[in-house]
């Protein structure tokens, strides 16, 4: 069961000590590469939380580019710096990107290891654990 942890505490635990991630976020406008921008936002998703392809696209100012965020997440395993692509799902909480992970249920297993409940390839209590970068950042 996912414990209720104040957002501020999760943020401080997840990214406060990692200045390089925060600096990349601040300098995101300097990059013209859409995939890199999507990776930067995905790296900021707190442990035990998820977001959607569309939420990342809206944050980046390209609301109609959710599919492009999906393409970026599909390519995330090829990045030098880890991208927690398993924390990005569709707007209904479905694990639509699961086929791009090694193993049959790796995406689900990674989410469950963070305390996220998944039933029939769908995140449960999505409203509770949803992280919207447009609000949170």
C-alpha cells in the first residue's frame, strides 16, 4: 500500500540533493531537442508517483505532442543518464508503454516496487499519485 507522504518531503528526498538535475531543469529552454526536454521532465518525476505523456507535452508547451513524448520514452533505455520511463503512463493510467521494457511485466514490476498498485495493466488510485509537472514544477 502506498504511504501518504507530503509532496515537499518526496521532492526533498528525490531531487533536493541532486543539483545537476535541478540545473538541467532550469536550463531546459537552452535545448532544442524535444526528446531531451522530455527526458529532463521524466527524471524529475518523484519516486512512487506517475505522470502521463500528455502532461509532459503540456508542460513543454506542446500539448498535442503526447505521442512524441511516448516515442521519447520508448527510446529512453538508450540514454546515458537513467530515465524513469516506467513512471510515464497514458492519461487513463494504462501501461501502454509496457511492450518497450525488457521482460513481460518489467514496467509493472518497477512501478509496484515503488508502492504503486497496478491491476490489469492500469494504475489504481491514479488521482492520488498523479504528478503534474505544470503544477508541481
